[in-house]
C-alpha cells in the first residue's frame, strides 16, 4: 500500500522562541530569537559551553541593575550634586537600564515583570529600538505557547481550538506592531526584520514574510543569514514558487549543512517537485539523530518517504518515533494513523 506523500505543510515548524531567547553580546545589547538552542548548536552558532554565558547572569544581574536605578533616582532628586546632573538628563541611559532589567527578568521566566520594565524603558526613551524588539519577542513567545497548546501539548478541536487560536493571533499581531516599530526606528536591524518575517509566516502572510526576510539580508554584517534565507525560502514554498524556494533553502543548507530546520524545509521542496530520492538524502541526517534535530514533522515526512521507497519497516519505525516525541500532538496522531496503515 502506498501512502499519500503530499502533506499539508506545517508553517510553524522551526519556531520555538520559548526555548530560543539568546542575549547576544554586541556593542549594543540586542535581544534576539532565531531558533531553538539545539538548532543553533547544530548550525554552529553557539556551543553548550557558551550558552550560559550568552544568557547572562540572571538574578545577580537584576540586583545590580536595580541598585543602579536607585542611584540614578537619587541623582534625579538632587540635580545640584556634581556628576549627577548630566546623567539625569539622559533618558536613554535609564531606558537602557530598564531594558537590561527586562532581559534579566525574561531569562528567569518572569514575562510580566519583563513587560513592565520594557514599558518603563519605552516611556523613558520611545526611540529605544531594542526595547520595542524585545517586547515583540515576548509577544512572539506567548503566541508560540498558545499555538503549542493547540497542537503540541494536545490536539485541540472545535471551539476549544478556535479560542486558543484567537489568543495566538492576538499575540502575533502585538509582536508584529513591536517589530515594525523597531525597524522604523532602526532600518538596519536584521534581527528584528527576521523576527518580523517569522511572525508573517505564522500569520500566513507570505508576501510580508518575503519582504521582511529580504530586508534582514540587506545587512552584510548580519551574522545569521541562513535563518533569514530559510524564512524567505519557506515563504516562497507556500506561494508555490518552488524554484525560488529551492534557491534560498539550498543556499541556507549549503552554508550550514547541519541546519535542521533548513534541511526539513528543503526536503519539503523536493517532495513537492516529485524528487523523492533528493528529499531522502536531505532529510536523512535529521532522522538519524533525533536528539540533535527534534523536529517531529521530519520523522513524519521521513516515514512517508521511506514507505514510498517500499521500505515499510523503516517507515514504521520512523512513525513510531514521531508518535513518541510529543504523544498528544496533532502530528503524533497522524504518525500513529500512518503506522497502522502499513502494518
């Protein structure tokens, strides 16, 4: 029995901001989300040894910044004191400190406290692009959490799914507003442009995703262009422009051969072009090491590809692995169904 190979593509694959917030050390502290740590590690961006350093020092950092804010407040109260007057007039300084506090809170999973500090940062300096960007990232993370409730933690249906999806969409729109404000303030902000592309993909606004990803790629100093190219290629894929989809995803994977999400998406392009053998070659490294590339949809696709090649035993094993990864997810239900069909 030959299983249907064409699948309705899950445009959410690869977006795991709740696991992926990295405070990247730069001259100005941009807060960024690209993909999950496992994917970042696989693509060679960071090592486990550097991950904790990149995430900052958490509570210790928060305490130090609070002390600094108290000192600044004292300066504001006594402007006549030498050394304080200059700092008191610089709202951007206070805004940046509030932003740093928000980073610390978010890294300690205190979203509401982070949002409160970001609001104060923006009140102190409405032109703080990093603060707007981070507020967008928190909203994107919250949207992703709602999406996970609907299809990964469990597979909701009917009115329950509609209720959760409504909240997901509300958070995505809030993230979009914040990212757009960030790039209005700083046009050369590739991380914010790429995040805006990710939001557009989740909203299924393919043209917007293409424009945002292209803007991210305009910056020659952007150190993660493979992610923007992966988003660009994925948007082209959903527009049925398979040639441009292949071009962007192939380049992304060529530049980072262990880029898990890029490989999955490139395999989908090959499937849509009817090139099964090429799809298997691309996806095989993902399904060979599920711990490094825990993409449930990749195991589903791998199972369908091997069944098409008449390797039912391997297909069945991949479907079972898929079902075990997130047992209550919608993808797991599909994997169990296919596994039963080839028994």
